[in-house]
C-alpha cells in the first residue's frame, strides 16, 4: 500500500492504534486528531519495506498547532496501524527529519 492510500484511510478514520502507540500518544499528550493531522500533512522520511515484522513507514508531520511529530505506520489485514508516535528529540533528529549521527 502506498502512502497516498494510507492517507486516504487515515482521513476516513479507517485505521488502528497499537497499544504501544496509544501509550506513547498519551505520554506526549497527543490526541488521535494530532496523529491524523500529522499523517495527512506529512511526508515519509524512512521506508522499512523489508522489516521482518512487516513493512512500515516513518512519517514526519505537524499537528494543527504546528508541533512536529513522528508517526510509524505499519499494515495489518489491509489497514494502517499506528505502531508508535512521538515528538522527535533534538538530540536524535536534525529538524525532526534527518537522523543525527550516532542515533
């Protein structure tokens, strides 16, 4: 499934949250709407197509209030699954989009 197809399903609210993503979302005070907005306005910065756990994509996007967040989306039974979501740390990411050396 390509990113545009994933975005269409997210827009229709046809997706799932993993337990881990729900915990991370709560910890970072992110609402489901924040995650949706970030995916719909975001772009893929990493594709993990050969991951033994299944393909996934790392997306960077902004919430409505302009907070930069990362969302990892995998697939399960043809549906997007939010695997995790978080506010990227400045120590690990340059401008939230490029991995810092050593991270």
